[in-house]
């Protein structure tokens, strides 16, 4: 199932007399964006993530964090989401209260205009949009860098309570993680919010549960603990205690699956023989059609240039609701992964986009629908995308190979897959 995100970081404000600049917020948003689109982590698709921060001239994929565009981004992605999908809303910047209403402060927010129609990003409006959204899971993360103190002339303890009361009442199916409790403020160090620093660490498998997955609950627990310990050790008697509100229907919802480890995956003898037989049949066909010279490239099957072992894998939807075990050909020469049409039907995988591909099913250049799915190898999961054709085996192409070092041992009839690190991929 699809995952959508709106990620906002506001560092500079037009209304300087009421909202001071916060240098860390833009960097926080950029760092969160990098994490959520990483295929080895949460695997949000870039086309389904809206990033809004101040330096739009330096980032073509970014939008300016003004009121109109924040409102549009949230409503646009919420309207796309269907049952089974996930929505993530992340905001780093100022928050405030005026006339008993809570607001997130956009770049073009002016204090005197707050509360008038169409002005300000109301917390109540965000809640309404998410409540109407058909996605099953909605996650709101608010890193209000000076929540409750020093934001504007209006703040006091009572209005700070009102701000957190609204965060707490988002409703069923919406989880809210706030950077601090009532009457507290959020801190930053070296131009990065402490809350977001530990949020990023948690997504890098430091906030795992007993199964090795990072869930919204294990992430909230990790961030709450680490931020509290950091502030207690450095800025006593002040405190910062991140707070988690709400409950999702699927308790333990996995944000980041367990880390893939090095392990051998056995290839059945029959699979190796079948693959050899297929190569020989293709060689014979080329011999007949084009002559001996053109058949030699198919000998690369036994070399390191092209690898085509068949391994057992499990294919599942991104929501991990249903899965099936099938055979998959690991093909380093395939530029795009391929999934059988029957699996698309059986797993009810929705179409996300279309791509033009040449060379499949002997029909030249044509447009194929693209599907997103999970491939699980011996219990270790990797999100991929591929086109669907009429065949029996999944083909794992270069996008799969880029995440693994693959070693073939034909004498022992086995395959060794080692998950490469992020630095090695880069």
C-alpha cells in the first residue's frame, strides 16, 4: 500500500517582530526527507512526498513553506490516499495560540492576520483533513522548536495547555508525536533540533522493537527516552519530554522493517538445471537465427558479467497484508524488475505510474504499468517496483542487485546474498 508524506521546515519568517528565525528547521526537514525516501529504510516514494522549506532555489523538488502551499500539499496527498495507505505529516518550526485557536506558523504568517479566514495553518484544520482522509494510518510529528516559550507576545502557560490539548484530541487512527510537553521548550544543538536528531537515529534501526522492526510506538519510546536524558544531563533544571498521543488501528505499525543481514540462500538443483536448460534453448535459437558468433554472449551465464540464478522469495504488498512465495530470477542484466500479472491480481497491488520499456514479450517499445511491492528473502524484506508481464517467475533486476553483493557457487549449488551498506550504495 502507498505511503504519502508532507515534510515542512520553516527557518525564516516574514513577521520578525513576533516570530524569530530558527536556523535548524530547514535542515531538520531535509534530513527527514532523506530518511523517508531511503529504500533501505521507510521507502516512501519521492513522487508521494512533498518537501517544503525556505531554500527552494537550491532544491527543484521543494516548495516554499507558505500557508497556501502547506494547505494544498496536505489536502492533495490526503485526497490521493485510500484504505490501507499511510499519511505522514512532519512540521519543524513555530507553533502558537491566538484567541483559543492553535496554529502552526508558516513563512508568510503574520500575527495580526491570524484567525481571519484563510490565514494561518490551524491545528484543527489539519485534524479535519486527516480525519476525512481514507488512509488507515496517519502520523503527525510536530517539532515546535520553541513550543510554549518565547514564540510570541501571546504565550502563557494556559495557552500552552490549549495547544497540547488539541494535539491530544486528533482522534482514532491518528498518532501524534510532539517534541515536548506542556510548559516546556524544544532545544537545538549545532543547528539541529535535538528531537529530530533522535528521530533520525531511531529510523536508522536504533528504535527497534523485539522483532527488529521500527514501529511508531518503538520510535516514540526511543525518542522520548533519549531526548529526556539529553536535556537532563545538559540543561538542568529545564526539561524536554517528547509526548505521544493517539492510537493507530494496527498496533505495532512498521515504519522500518528489520535490517537485512548476510545469509546464504539455497538454490534448488532443479532450478539451476532449469536455468541452464533455458540458456541452452536461447543459445540454440540464436544459433539458428543469427549464426554461431551471436550465440557466445549467452555464455555469460557462467561468468561474472550476467548472473541468473533462481531463488525462492516471498512477494507481499507494501502494507504487508498478504504475501505469496514464488521463484525469482536474479538477473543483473535486467534494468527493471518484473512481476507476474497473476501476482498483481492475487495480491491486489494497485498501479502507481506508467513507464515505457523495450524488449519484453517480443513486442518492442510499449507502455507498462508500474507496481510497488516487497520482496522478502529468507525473512529479510526490501521494497521494490516493477512492471507486470505474463510469466511465472519474478525477475529481480538491477534495483535489487544494487542492494546486495551476490556470490554464486555452482559446485555447492548455493547463492550468498550480502546486504550492502548505504555508503556502499552511494
